[in-house]
C-alpha cells in the first residue's frame, strides 16, 4: 500500500461481507484515489493495480470511471493518470463546511499577525493528528509542512492537546491500540508518560512540544472542543528552535493561544 489512507478501505472491504449496505465497487474506487501521493503522482493501470492490491481489470475499471467523473486526468503520451483539480474542490468543501475550521480561521489569521510563529489548526483522525489549515512563517518553510499532513497524535503537542479534551477512557483505549515508538529523539512514547502529559494539559490548558515530531520545532498548542459534534481540534503555534527558545516562545504566544482556543470553543457552543 502506498498510503496510510488505504488502510481504511482495506479494513472496510474486510467488513463488507457482513454489511448489506456496503458497495464494494465504491470502496475500490477510493482505494485507487488514495494510492496517489507526492511519491507517486502519476500511475498507469499496472502500477495502480500493484499499489491497491486490486486485480488489473478492477483497477482499470475504477480508474476509467474516476477519469470519466473528472476525479482523475490523463497526462503525457502514455496516458498515465493523476489526481485532477476536482479532488481539490472536495478538500475545499471539507474546509468550508467543517465547524471547527470555519470558527477558527479568523483567529488563526490574527495569531499569525501577532506572533512570529507558524499557526496551525489540527484535527484528530483516529490515532493521528492532521494539519487542516496552516499559516506559515518564512522561517518555518524548511519544514515543508502542508495541509493534510498526518503525524501520530501521541508525539505531537497538538495531538496531546486534543487528547486533553477527550474522556480519559477514550484516550487510554486509543493509546493501547496504537503502535507507540519514537519519531524523534525527544519523542515521548511511554504510555504512562503520555497520560501524564495529557493530564497536565487538562490542568494548564496548553502543551509544549520541543522537537518531538519535527526537527528544530517548538510547538505550543491549545485544544478546541465542539460540543455539538463532540469533535476536537487544536491550535498550534510552531517556532524554529534555531531562532527562539521554548521559554521565549511560551511568553510570546501562550496567553494569545489560550484566549483564542477558549473563544472558539465558546463560539461553537453558541452555534
């Protein structure tokens, strides 16, 4: 498999025999879409079949259907497929319709203007946190972070912040079913120490991460909670450790982050 996203459709196909509403051909089409990535931007039928573990005929039919629907386009003399601009419209629709994203955007822009940090909005996806929106500071461009990037929640400040807004049993069950391992030398990956960080965040309202998921990165994060959907998010302010230390970063942005996260959560309660 070329993408972690394919794990969802693989598991779903496994459940299809007991789910009368499940449409296997739709799942196969999504496996084809999820096979494309920055490492594999263009593929022909044979490569699509290999990446998705589909029969070549099934891969061919799925890719052709997606092409006819406008979600794939053909490039070059060999007619290889790549994702089309229509896929980007789906992502944009998600961002425009998601309650936390819509409520947070004005605050993210404000925080970017008021600090020397890159400002991120992350959401929780199972055991992972992914960047939904990112306003980048020029000094952080070398990290090459982008919307949609996923990292394990247990080893990121934003992930720990989001865990702190969830019930204890949910967090513990998630960690018990997650393969915990160090991502960077500073990664906290012992389950008891992770739980301690989550509990500390419940009290303080924020989390600090220093080079635990990316090199030269200092991130301060605060949780957001949508009581209508029971979803969590987090605002993160990320600094380069080459230009600032953790104490100075906390001094600059902590109160701004706490106020913004609190206002977003309250705004979501009122809508």
